[in-house]
């Protein structure tokens, strides 16, 4: 199983009231603009992203291992390819997505060939200087 993982800590952005479906739509628009097919929102991946964002919020760190090994977390999905983008500090998804687009590893995950499904979630933590922790999981 080929898995790609990359994380970066990020800084504060703008507020938003968008939903996970809006996030999947924005990711799909980015993929289509780069010649890749759209992805569909997936409830299991949303739940997985939510658990990762919660684990990062609880630990106060931007880390793929905050919720346990990514490889262990995605193993039950039985997918050939899976990737995770994480970040923190941006309130608006548009700003978080922009940072992922500008990072080579995160961009590679967003444009993963064969990707069909995505889940995106965030968790707020008013006690953390990051304020908001984001996680995205994308699979074939």
C-alpha cells in the first residue's frame, strides 16, 4: 500500500461557516483546474479526519501521529492509496486550502491520481494559539 503523508503548522486566517460538503467541493474544483477528476465527500473519511483533528487539538500539536499512526488509521479502509493533509491556525477553509496548494507535499496529496473520496474536518481549541486544527483524508 502506497501512502503519502506530510504536515505543516500554519498561522491564523479568516472566519468561515462552510460545511464539509463545501470543503469537498473546493478540493474538487482545485483538482478539476489541474486536470484531475473531482472527489466525493465520504462520511467514513470525514469521521477519520474529525478524530485526527480532535487528537491534534487535545495534544496541542500539528502531528500525523497525534491520533495514532496514519498507516494504522487507514488500514481498515483497504485502499491502495491514501493521504492526509493536516494543519492548524487558519479559521477559513479557503486559507487552509491555499496553504496546502502552496506546499509541494500537500499539493501532491490534493492532486493524488485515482483519488475518488475525501473527508475534511476541523476542531476548535480556544486555549491553543492555533485556535483551529484541520485534517483531510483522501483515498482512491
